[in-house]
C-alpha cells in the first residue's frame, strides 16, 4: 500500500490519481470503495515531517550564518516537499492496514 500498489495482489496501482484510490483493482478485482483513510494520512505525514524537520531547523539555526528569510525559505520548501511526498504513501499504508484488519 505504501508503494502505491494493490495490497492484495501487488499487481496493479492502488491510486487512479494522486490521492484518489481506484474503485476496483484491475488485476485481482478487489473493491477499494469501502476503504476510506479520512484524516489519518495527513496526521502521519505531519508527524513524520515534524520529527525530521525539528532537528534540521535547530541545526540550521545554530550552525549556519543564514539570514532568517533564507532559512525560512529553505525550511518551508523542505517541509512542504516532505509533507506532499509522504501523503500518498501514508494513504496507501492506511488503506492496506484497513484491508489487512478487515475494516471495510
């Protein structure tokens, strides 16, 4: 699921668009309409990003001579990139976990 593949067969893509899962797997015919990840993937993405970025921001503040606008730009770019990069894997993992636990 976190790789974006069908958790049941690993033979097809789980997502039709960036965050929209397919209605049915074309390889194994698993119906994915009953699985809803809701708000949990953004929480996971923000939690991971915060734990990674906090030491980076502290290190940049203590060990570099960057001006605060440059540091804000670097940190904001890194943070947005991480959150957006983690959203789809987090959603795929939540859908796979729901399927594995039978929560549909």
